[in-house]
């Protein structure tokens, strides 16, 4: 009887926090959108942390949308390929990678791509402003495979759609809350917004995503949005996960255009 009373009045243990596997540290980097300067700063900060803790298994995940809108999509793609030669870097496909690849299929897809940040991407791959301003759509379409190599297209086409780690899952846009993780549609993983963002109930895992821009890291418990709009805000965010701990690493441009890196538990 006394034991039952003790059990009744003993507070319940706190809920277990979401965690990644022991011995690993994950860096999830939000939508880069051609901001090679910010990307380089984040890489430098991560490399510094890796050097300081070589015994940890460091894993890096890019959440997609490496290309479009910012000034150096080609540079971001190439820098990512280089980084993968020395680190465990995995890359998720974003809707902008999908639009980029579809632009090679027919002129109408190219038109859509150019309207949504593709103009800047093609400039970074070697088209001139004059060419993009004077050539008609069919002429740009015909030149496109000569400017962007098949190797580059194959590399981008190989980006993943979902990565799981412990109690977390990483995707570009989000998930369909009505479907198990194993039954998600590619279109939702790359494009979903409202049905996912408005869902307030628990999900199979905590979803770390980009795609939708927020002024700060959006931790809603069941999901964490880390797209801080690098191409327009000058803020590129990485979420760092280790055990059941979370922290933020950000590269930001100041008023003079210089890039600074900030480490902390919270992001602005």
C-alpha cells in the first residue's frame, strides 16, 4: 500500500528528448541558393569543430536548394562535390534542383526555371547577361547542354530525398503528415508546404527541413525549419545535433558585406 502511494505521488520522469545515434554529430545546412560566400564560412566553421573533436563521427547533410537566386550556384555545386571527397557529406534534392534538371527537357520547363531563380544559375554556369537578354527561349534551350555538363547534371540527379538519423528525419520541404515515412511521395518531400507546416500533432520522427523561409530557426517540436533565406537575408543556418542536444551555427553578412560566423544555442 505504501509503495503504491509513493508511486502515485512520485512525479513522472521527464519525456525522453529526441536524439541522434551516440558518437555522432550531425550538421544540417539549410537552403544555400548560390551563396557560396556563406557556404564557405559555414564549411570553415564546421571544419574547425571537426579538427577540435576528431574522435566524433561527423556527418553533414545539405537540405537541398543549392542552386538558383544567389550569385554562384555553379560554385556551390562544385564546392559540395569537393567537400564530399574529404567528409561524409550527403545532399538532399530540393525543388530548385528539380526545376533545374527539368529545364533540359523542354523549353517550357526552361521558361519556368528562369522565372524562379534560374537566370542567376545560368549566369554562374557561363551564360552572359547579353545572351540571356537577347537569345530567344529556344536558342537558350539549345545551348543549355553545352554550358552545363552531363557530369554536373548526373551529379545533381543523384541527390537523395530523405535521410534518417535516430529520432530525426531530414528532407527538403517536409512530409505528408497522413503517410508513414516509408510511403512518402517525392513531390511532397520536395514541394509540400501548408499541409505539413500547419500540422500540429506528433510525427513519426522530428522533421528537419528547409524550403520555407523563416526569420529565425523555427522549432515547433515535431519539426525544425532552418531555411533562413540566405540569398536575400544574408543568413545561412546549420543545425547541429549531438546526442539529445541541439545548437545553431550561422554565417551572416554584415552591413559592409563581410561574412561572420556565430555559434550558439539560439539563432536570431
